[in-house]
């Protein structure tokens, strides 16, 4: 899970944020627009996300900016881990934040309810597209043969688990 600020060139005042969650096992992605980074806003977003996931949420891995997640995870019985200070969270989340947030939305500053509603609408359509129609291949192994590296991947499939519903 990664928190992305929509603050433009200044972090002064209130501005919108996006929580970008990625399941590394399936490739499932959930971007959520937040009006601010308060614990209440993050908690409400997590509850919306959990209601939409086609599988149970078991753990949350976050960067050092934990957004008040420890208390939430303790209350909900979830495992919580976070990276060390000044260390990035796993690369797959950072890569997905680039694609899901920065390439899709940009670096502008967004402050009011109107852009929040627009972000929510964009993310709603985008998550359907990537989770239902964009196949993902997982690397099975990596072998070094002399100076060459050969990577083996599984069959490409969409992140939606077999037999799961979508909301």
C-alpha cells in the first residue's frame, strides 16, 4: 500500500491523496481517492476497499508513512508490516503507483470535493479495466546461464481469482 499526494509543487494546506493498494500474489489493484490523509479518511477508504475485494484482506504492507494503519490492523486482526525509514516499499507497489496515479492523474494539485468525485469515478472505471481485462504474468524463476539471465513466467491471466465475483 502506498499513499500518493496530489499537492502539486506545495505541501501547504489540505489536498487530495490516493491510496494505491496492490496484491502481489494476484496483481489485483485498488486505487482509492482520499479528501485528506486523516486516520478517519484512511479507515473509511480501507473499509470501502475491503468490501470490494474478491478475496479476504489478510495483511497490509506499507511504507514508513503508515497513515495510522497500525491501530486499524490491530482492531481488525490484520498483519501489519512497514518498511524501514528512508527505504522504499516493495517495487511492485511503487511501479503501480506510477502507472495508476502519476501517469493516469498527473502531478497537479487537487483540493476540493469536485476533483475528489472525479478521481473516484476515474478510479472506479480504471480498476475494472486493469483487474478484469489486463492479464498479468508472474515470474516463476530466474536462471543465470553464463552471462545471460533467462526468466520463466507463468501463463498470463487477469488478476480476478477464478470463481470470484466483482463489485
